[in-house]
């Protein structure tokens, strides 16, 4: 169904593997188009409760946008490339279902940006993060200048952006860029354990956590107002009635997603 992605759905957890290992899973336009389409599937398919994004092979999550597609592009084409990349990554960030990046090696340039557009990140011990675009006379164009500042703070982000520096998994952990560092063969297992827990929670409430947290960084919205409305909207759900009743009746809640 997708030329450059392998997908697998099991127990509500949808794993998307970017599958160009010979090019370290670099994001060419085909990968970007496949990511765009696969996110439509995530939004649409009720059987998908949560998502893992990872890269094929032991070496790379994604080593960046495909540099071979950049040469000869005009200013207007450059802007269009960045806008399209940003729109696709917004689709990931705004997904109502949790999306976790399992970073299994290099996450450079567009790969770091892809990981940062996910709701949180897990790293294998061999993971390396960086935005090396200044080496190419470029800057990140898929949201990297914004999300890196959001996630690790302006000073640390600017040092990485301006120096094209690379950080390893443990530094990424210290900076809050990733939530966990685990051996590579435990990476997917760890993500599945976290998502299995999240998948037992009320899906509409989970979606509203994502929407409210995203509003912190959205200048067009007041996050506290978003939270008030989201909190209120939960009162219209059967799952809120189930959750509160189950607590009072001292039993486990069974959520249906409505
Ligand atoms: N775009 C296109 N091709 C890429 C790529 C990218 N971002 N990153 C890696 N590749 C390709 C290489 O060209 C090579 O292809 P080839 O075998 O046909 O020559 C293949 O993937 C393997 O990469 P290679 O460089 O041989 O692996 P390495 O282990 O020596 O180095 C990296 C790994 C990640 C350090 C190195 O590939 C690199 O610096 N990549 C570019 C990172 C970057 O600048 N990303 C930001 C892009 S905006």
C-alpha cells in the first residue's frame, strides 16, 4: 500500500517503519507522500489506537531529508518543500491518537524533525540526534527550529542548530529530548508497553490531552481556554460517565471511545 513504509497493526498499536535502509531512511518526496497518506489512515481507522514511528535497519531512524532532491531547487521550490514538510509533520503532531518515535539510530535533519513532531520519543542506546543543515548551507525546514527550542530551550537548541552538532542518546535524555534510553532490541517493546497502558485510558480524554498540550505552542490559541473547553467537552462523553462511575463503584473502567 505504501512504497516506502512497512506498517503493522497489532492490538490497536500501529507501527510505521520507514523503509529505505540503504539510504538510511532519508525522507525523499515518496516517503513524505507516504507519511502524509499513512497519517490519514491513522486518523480514519478506528482500529488504530496509537502509533509507533521507527526506521528500518539497525543504523538509522532517518538520516534527514533526501539531500539529492535539493540541488537545483529555486527559492519558491525551497519554500514549497518546507511548507509541505511542515504540514505533514503538523498532521503527526495534531494526531488525536498518541504517536511515539522509536529512534533506532541517526535522527538527523528531517529525521530529528520527524521525531520531534511525535508526541514523545524513546531512544535506542545508539541513537544520535542533530540538525546538521548548516553544513549544507541550509536550515531545518520541517519545523526543527521551532520544536527544538520548544523541547530543549533556546540556548541549547541554537548551539546545536548553529554548530551542526550531534548529541547521543544519553545527552538527549538529559536535555529532555527523549523520555527513555533503552538497548536497541528493547526499543519497540518499551514503546508497546507504554502505549498498551495509554490504550486502556479514555481515548477522547487522551486526544484532548494532546490538543491542550499542543496549544501551549500555538500563538493563535489560548491554551488555558482550550483546556477549559476540552475539560467541559469530556462531560458529554460516555467514557467520562463510565470512568467516574467505575471509580465510585470501585471497579475497573471499561472505555469505549465515545
Ligand atoms: N539524503 C540522501 N542520502 C543519504 C542521506 C540523506 N540525508 N543520509 C545518508 N544517505 C545515503 C548516503 O548517500 C549513502 O548512499 P550510497 O550508499 O548510495 O552512497 C547511504 O545513505 C549510507 O550513508 P553513508 O553516508 O555511507 O553512511 P555513514 O555511516 O558513513 O554516515 C551519516 C552516516 C548519517 C553520518 C551520513 O550519512 C550523513 O551525514 N548523512 C547526511 C546527514 C544530513 O546532513 N542530514 C540532514 C539533511 S537536510
